[in-house]
C-alpha cells in the first residue's frame, strides 16, 4: 500500500508533452487498420463464412498430409485442415460446400467419416448456412455500433459533450486497431471475437471514466490551474489505479491464453490486445481530446476559465 501511495503522490509524468507523437501514431494505426480491413480483409471463421467444421481425433500414425490427400479425392469443396491444440486433434473446414444445404453438409460429414474410416474419431461438427452467417455478421456489427452509441449517450449525460466525444473516439480507436491487428495476423475472426470486442469497449470505457472523474474533480478543485497541467496531474493521480487494473487483468488473460486451450485463444488474444490499446487510449487519446476540444470549468458560462 505504501508503494501505491508513493506513486500517487510523487509520479510526475508530462503525458501531454507527447500528444503530437501519440496522435500521429494513432492516426497511422487507424489508417493502416482500414487499409488491411479493405485489402486484406478479416479471416472470417465458419460462423461468418458458412460451411462445415469437423473436429476429429486421429491416430498417431495418420499424418495431416495423408488426411489431406484422402479428402481431396472426395471433391466436396474447398477444404482447410489444421491441428487444434495438439497434434492428434485436427480441424477440418469445408467452406461453402455442396451448395451449403444441410443435407449436403451432412453427406459431406458422412463422406469424410467413410473416407478416414476407423483411423479417426469425429468429436464435433458445426454446420452454418449462408443466411445464418450473413445474419451473424450484421448482428455483430449492429451490436458494436449500439454499444458505442450507448456509451456516447452515457458519457454525454454524466459529463459533457467534450468528454463524450473524447471517450467514444477512444473506443472507436481501440476497436479499429484491434480488428486491424487480427486482419494483419489473419487470426480467425468468429463470434467469440465479437464478444471480446464488446468486452474491450466496456473495459476501455471503465478506464476512461476513472480518468475523466478525476479530471472533473480537479476542474472544480483547482480554479486557477492551467488545463494542460490539470489534465497531466489527473493522469498522474490515476496512473497507479490504471496500471494495477491493467496488470491484474493481463495476468488472468495470459493464464487463459496459455492454459485455457485452443478454443479460448482467439478471445483472450483479442482481450490482451484490447487491454494494451485501451490503457494507451484512455491516457493519450481520450484525455488529450479534452484539451483540444476546450473542456471548461464552469458549464454555466460560455468562457473556458
């Protein structure tokens, strides 16, 4: 506890001194993300592309090359094969297979079962049609937009419009860059990643609100302090809380990433990226936008003093 008090009392970092560098980095990151999303696109999983997913457990003697050779002879569509967690667990994706009708997909599963014979055990199958996958994309986008708009409304009511714009800009910044990283790395983008993005929005907003609360408190407390210095002081006063929250969250997320199995890796990776970017944006984006937009001490007056 003494170390935490020491940080709160003595930490004096001029965060806004690097606001121009932070702005340039963020703008470059956002435009790079947009470029990747348009020209490289996301690696959509079976949830969004439609098709069939089969998880099998194979015998040690059976190689992936042999499985690929056997399945290529079936002519059931574009097939992707990869290990899943361990070498003996294989994921088979059949994208847009056989007109994507349920009966045809079930036939594909039976063909794979008969082709591989007793050498494998089918542990899981998922079938997603084109109509369902397109609806999932639309609902995922709508969920993210609604979450951001509700945050905009909440901050506008609790604070003022400058705070609201700053917070929502930081949220959009976090979501865009996270999606850009997923596009660059071509990590599978599925429904669990949508859930992670919504969680990132909540986490980033929580961190931003803590900083904003301290800024508003100091605006009332220090009537003569320069806004630039006031925001810097507020960031220094909340930095210990920000770091403690981020570090403890990351400890849990890294544990899930390395020990939680392959199914959770996409979700936890998105969360890890989001925590880093969210901590950065609440410090360097949301706060400096208050200075740019001209936050005021007395909202009953039209001046900024």
